[in-house]
């Protein structure tokens, strides 16, 4: 299942507009904060799919039954661009377990690239709800490899939510063909084009560089 949050008008569009705007992008602090705010909105939407149980809460004047999340999800984020987005999710799932994984493009001499996964620190995810965050979903290779690495080392989740701020149509199609059926993809916006270097068009550029500065 794919949930494209841009199909409904909301304040989310303002944050998407700002992270795409090349002039506003010059303010790194605002760029990071917008990634965080988008993460918060996506966390709220995903929270609607979780299991809840009613709990009795005592107020100064009486008691009330309130449905609360049975178990908070495990939040795993692709470094480094995903860190502000991760904070947005953590602001809402503040009792959730956390994991981090590095996945990056290693460019080859022939002009192509391969995705490498080198660092993984995460809790066990067996029979837990997993939220895997990466701001940009271009080809889908990074998400697929990180998902495979998580399952190989940390167990099989009951359900996986893939959260991407901007995704490409090709990347979504690739994941739908290769991920298990108990997976839901969430996007704040979907663009139709990838250029010859497999960057999303119009996209927004390199989210990691915009958030934290250029890489050497």
C-alpha cells in the first residue's frame, strides 16, 4: 500500500514548498526544522494504523477511558539525511526504540553507483512495528538493502512502514515489487522523473548536504 499525503490539502504543503525552495534552502536550520516537522506529521498519520487499548486515566475530578497505543514502534533511520526527520518521529513516538543505519552511494569509475550499507545499530524488531525513515526515495535501492540488513540481523517485524518525504514513481514501483506484503509506503510528495544520475526531478537536491553541509 502507498499513502501519498500530498493528495490532501494540509499545512504539510507549506513545509514541502520550503524544503524545495532553493532560496529558503540556504537556511540550514530552517531546512532541518522543516524535515523534523514533516516527520511529525508523518508520525501522526502512521499512528492511526497502530493497535490501541483503552486505559483508565484519573483526573483531579474523576476518571476517563482513553485509547492509548499498545506498543510504540521501532524507529530506524538512514544516516545522515534522515536525522532531523527521525527527531520528528521521536517527538511523537517518544517511548519508541531507535536504530540507525548508514547507506550511501559509492560512485564507480564508469559513472554508475552501488549502494553500500556499512553501519547498523538497532534493537530487535521481531514481531514489532518497524518505521524505516529516509527523506529521499529515488531508486529504492537504499531502502531495500537497509530493510534486508535489518531482517537478516534483527528479526522480522509484524509490519514495516517506509517513510519518505519525497519519492520517485520508479522507486515506489521497485519497492512494491521487492518488499513483503506487510509493508506500507508513506510519502509526503511523489515526483515522476529521475535524471541520468538517478536523482529525483524536481526533488530538492541532496537532503544530507542541505541539512548538514557538503561532503568531501
